[in-house]
């Protein structure tokens, strides 16, 4: 590939795109809210949040120099990330804390890119993250889920017109911001019923000697603050 072609690809990747009309930004947010709030649709779309959740665990495991053995995604929208290293300490704590915070923080980062009109860059960064995650998937359903999700992120910037790319990007970011909130409330409800004894909050409680409710509150703060901050960026407020 010659230098002019590389330069053209780089310009396309890092170039500034026109944001959609304000009413479209609001519309994509309302659609994302409906997807997250309507239970039958949420049961399916929650798979994307699980990808972000388990990807967060995996990323922090690598960043803290733990050995990432693999990631599994299940059809009930649960997942598990296996890593090896010290069973206690900052690396294990950060890895455990990354799951429930990852969708919201990814949404916040996406909102920052969209506020800078970097729509194409956002879509290709998401594609790259999915490609890296695919290498660590260890079950067929997980591979299928990540491949289908990645295919959407490849086809939209490659084939769709700029307006469709913008709507898709805003919809994805709204979905991450809103979809990062609901699982934390679901976890709280499970714990009140005596379920999820090995949840991330409970594991963090054992690791840090803080009550799991403290970690649940932390997840809530991250999710809601990300939603408020990201929403302001998306709406240009």
C-alpha cells in the first residue's frame, strides 16, 4: 500500500464529520431508551452490554499484567472472564471493578469523540476493540455474538452514507450510556432476593473488606454520572 493510500485512509479515519440534526440526536436517545426499557428487546440487546462488561474485565486484566485465559459469553446474556495472577491486590480489584463500569465508561468516551465530530474514528475504534476481544473468546456463542456485532461496525462505516453512520454512532453511544445503568439496578434487585452471591460487588467486598453495597453504590455513581456527562456532550449542552 503506497503512502498516498495510507494518508487517505488516515485522513478518512481521523477526519471530522458533520453531526446529525439535534432532533436526530434526541431521537436516537429515545430509541436507545426504548431498547433498554422494553424487556423483550432488552433480553436480546443486553448481549452487547455483556460484551462491553466482559471486555472491561479482560482489558483491565491485561493492563494490570494478569494472564487472560479467555472470555465466554452465554445465551442468557451472562458471561465470564478468566484470568490468572495474584488472587488479591490492586490488579485483581481493578479487574473485578471493570465489568459493571465498562459499558458506561465506553459510552462516555464515545460521547467525547462524537462531541468532537469524530464519528468514523469512533466506529473504527469500536471495531478494533471487538477484533481484539474476539481473539480471547472461548465458546461458539461468544464468537457468533462478537462477529455479528463487529460486522455491523465494519459495514456501517464502509458502506453506509455519512448520515447513516452518524445515526448509528449516536445510537450506539446512547445505548451504552443507558444500557450501563440497568444492569446495576438488576444486580441490586438480585442481591436483595439473596441471589448473585458471587457477583462482582460481592467479590470486591471480599477483596477489599468493604460491604458489597459500597461497590454497588460505586457502580451506580459511575453509570449515572457517565449518563449525565455523556448525555450533555451528545446534546451539546
